[in-house]
C-alpha cells in the first residue's frame, strides 16, 4: 500500500517511527519494544498510531500476550529493516579514530572467552584506544541473536552456531578438549585408557550460551565409554578448584587448561577417544559489517587471536 501523496515523505514517516515498527515486529511486544528504545508506553502507543495512520493499516493486533503483525506488516518488515540498515551504514561512515574514541563495545562471550580474550584485548586497547570501554555478557542463543540484530550486542566471540543468515562469521582458531585433574592423580600420569575413563568420576561444565556440555556428554554417556558424571556446574571457571581438591576429573578446552592449569597445579592429558573439536569465531550482524569502529575492533581481534589463542 503506497503512502498518501502530497506531503514530503519525512513528514509522514520519520526514521524513529520505522525503528519502532522494526522493534515491535521483532519483539512482538509493545512493552519490550519501549524498553529497548527508551520510550514510555504512552509514547509507543502514540507513535504506533502515527504509523497506522501513515500506512492505512492496523499493522499490529493485540493478543492476550503481546501483538501479532497483520499481513501488511509482514510484507513491510523486510523493506523497513533493509532501509534502516542502509541508513545506519551511511551514518556510520565517519572515520573511527581509536586514540580519541570513548566508544562502548558490548561483547558476548562465555566465561572461557572472558578468560582467554579479555586480558590481551584490554591490553591492546589500553595502548591503542585508551578511552574505549568494553562490556561483556553471556546471553543464551535467542537473546544473543536478537541482541546482534538490534545493536544491543556488537560482537560475539566463541563457538556459537545457529545465529542466522544475517550474521557474519570469521574463524579465529580451533579448540579441542583435554582431561584435567589434580596433580599426582594416578589416572592422569598418562592419557587415561578407556577402562580408566569408565572408572573416573567426571565434572561437566555447561556455561550459558554454549554447547560444550552436550558435546562432552554425548561421548561420555555414549555406548563406547559410559563414563560416570558426578557433578554438573554452570561455569568452566569453577572446574579447576573442584578437581584440584578432589579425585574428580573434567574435560576442558585446551587453551583454558593451558591458562588455568598452572594456577591450580593441574595435571593434563589428551583423551584416548575422540571428542568433537570446535571452531572459535567472531560473529557480527550484517548491519555493522562495514561500520568503521566494528571493522577496527575485528581487525584487532583477528591480529591478536587468529590461529593462536594463547
């Protein structure tokens, strides 16, 4: 449905209204859309009314929980999103000057990522961009996907398959699992045999936003191994002190074991059976692919970590 003629386009629908439409369409919730855009509920309702008047369509129908887009809104969603992406890209063309920037970058990564990436990244920023600030979080996959799409998250680091076609990915390094346990553990003087694996009591870590636990448990609980799992925890960083003070063992990503092993006097050995390897990558949304600040940050991360995490 075309807009009514006779008025300049920006007097009928401004960019803020289109951003409201896009956010309501993504969230299917007026309250959530208002929170993301910093608008009161009355402002959301008023601006949605302006959109309905401009397009001559209801756009969103209220449900007991949330809203449902009309067929017209479904047809409008992709053109509006593409238009907003284009405008954001043109506004982001200004040069990024790292030594003068006070920009805040929101990064998504697990506890492993914070341990591996942040020390070297912050050291790099302190030299090249001392005013830049970083915030790190570990959202679950749905929140991560939405956060990248709406700009709440600038960049994700780790093993995060399934982020969608509009996300770019650049591999950094491959990771594998290794056994860790206390120093002097009798079953870790050499790579543990299959018989030892069946006897050892395991700790499995499952941090939010990762799929490592499923990969490990699939092998441990599989018909070939059938190893006992004595403890499940929500963070890889809690594993080293647990195994250092007990006879429990765990499978950790090798780079994390390299970093934390000496601090807790841990023994480390490769497993005798194959566990999945995984590719640690950077992920970002298409909307910021050419934005100068993002390009600069991605280049720094690639230079720091490509093919060498430690």
